[in-house]
C-alpha cells in the first residue's frame, strides 16, 4: 500500500473515531446460526480491523484477538477502546499488500470493508479446520447510489463466493443493507482435515 493510503486512513481516523458497535449483520447472523458452527473460544484475526469495533466484541467474549490495520491512528483508538472495555487486544500496524498476515491457526478471520483478493488463498491456509471466514464488503452495485468507494475497491456482484471456492459457504447474501449500501456478506467454513 502506498504511503499516501496510510496517510489517508490516518487522517480519516484523526477526524473522528468511527462507530464502536460491531457489525449488525454479523450479530444478526449469530442469532440464527447453528451453534455447532460458531466457536465459543479460540483465536480471532481481524484483518484491516480499524478502530476495533468487531475485535473488541470478540475479546469481550473471551477470544484471543489480533487486530491488524495500516493506520497507526486506528490502532491507537482500538487500543484505547479495548482498555476502556477491560479487554486485551494484540495489535499490529501492517501494510497488508507487503507484509504477511500473522501466523495461524485462527478460529475466526474477519475481513470487514477491506478488499485484497490476494489474501483469500492465505485465509484457507491460516484458518484452523472448521474455522470461520467472515466477510462484509460493498459490491459494484453500490455505485448506483454512492460514488465512493470507487470501482477499484469494490467486489464485482456475485464475486465473493468465487473467492471462497476452497471453503464451505455457510451463509451468503448480497443486497442493500440498513445503511443504504449494496454489500456482499458471507460466512464460510474451512473444510475439516481428514
């Protein structure tokens, strides 16, 4: 990632911290999910997790959580929020285009509102058997109502399941969400080792 991108994200987080609330969609999915699919403990990797809204939620439930993001400002906000919540997070400022993801195995990998297609093969290697991959990201249809993010940063409509060919797809949907964005949302599980 170019230094300009890091600067952009630092500036955005400096202007004001985003919501501390975890993904509404993911919480709703958890309420309807088969209990056997959802880990009760373990290791969570929050990829480009920003100010920690999802990472802290998992940490509050006893998971060991690592949050990585390109923005040092976002990481500081996440660390402060974790401290206020009385939980521990492992945080790392990382340029995911040039640095390898932290070693697994991970029981859950989250990628919310960040897109780097080259990470998907790594996710398959880093997840523990039956580990969950949780993705939420806008698609190209979002441009009908919003000019940002630009097309380069969007999933093609219908693309997300193709990126997850090495997984068992547990839940997938695309459409306009409660905030008026067109998003793809997916939960997938790694195959069990034989």
